[in-house]
């Protein structure tokens, strides 16, 4: 069975169980997996899909991105195919490929790139400010933020995933967090300070959400 959601033609697999409700999810095979009891006819299932079309498209597109991220590696705004080669001693970038020995080497390359590039961009962005306190940089994975400024401990934390974005967006996040040393919250005064140093900040915020 197949269904069409806008421009997507999706294979559907139905598993009959004793559960009362109908459940829909997408897996890495990009199929629509439906679990329901045998009292749900095909027609009724199709009606449920049609009623929830918009949310199902969003679910499917999220899954597409997850599958894409598993197969490709984004580095500084560019998409690379990951090639594993056991003979490789050091990671290398070759046109549209990242060549590494194994996943461990890939993760190490990712981590070292974050440390070097984030610190370098912060140093350059600091030149846009007259006076800043001495602070430290932390890097970790975050699910809802690209950066955090802890004024109490004078620490700026940048999201590990930010290395996937281009340099211009990394600079925006750095400027954003540095501006929090001047203004604690997201007041009009804060955005004024950001705008002085990064006039196209609204566009940058939108681009960060898109990728």
C-alpha cells in the first residue's frame, strides 16, 4: 500500500495489534509504519492519514533529515559524504568527501574542529567590542540552543552541532553570546547591541532554523 502526501509517495506497512488506537510513525526505511487493531479498515486508515496530512508531512520531513544526517556530514555549511578507509592515519577533506579511518576518528576530527574554529571566531568577534570580561569557552551538544552565556561563571557554551553551519552563522552566535555580557536578557537594548555588530541578525536567526 502507498499513500501520497503532497509530492511524497510513501510506502505504508500496517501491523495489526490489540491496541485500541491507531499509531503512525516513520522509521529509517522512510516507510509509514501503522499499528492498529483489525477493526481499522483500509478506508478508515486512509481517512486518518488524510485528516493528519500536515503533521504527517512534518514527521516525514524530520525523518528525511535524520536519515540524511546519518549518511552525510555537514561541515562549515557544506555537505560531505563520509568515506571510511582503514588505511587512513589522519582525516582529510577531499572536494565533497571526508575521508577517515572510522567513526572514532570522525568524532575526534569533529571535536577538534569545534575547539579550534569556535575559539578563533570568538577571538575575531571580540574585536567588535570595546571591553569584555575574561571568560572561558565550553563546547557541548544542546538540543534547544546554539549558545549560552553564563554571566555568573563567565562562561560561553557553544553547541557542538554549530560546526555544521557556515562561518557567518557561527559568527552570529558568537556575537549574540558576547552581547549578553552587555545585556543579560533579550531586551530591545540587547538586540540593538547585536545589530550594531551583526546588522543582518534576523536573517541569521532564520537561517539557523532552516538547516
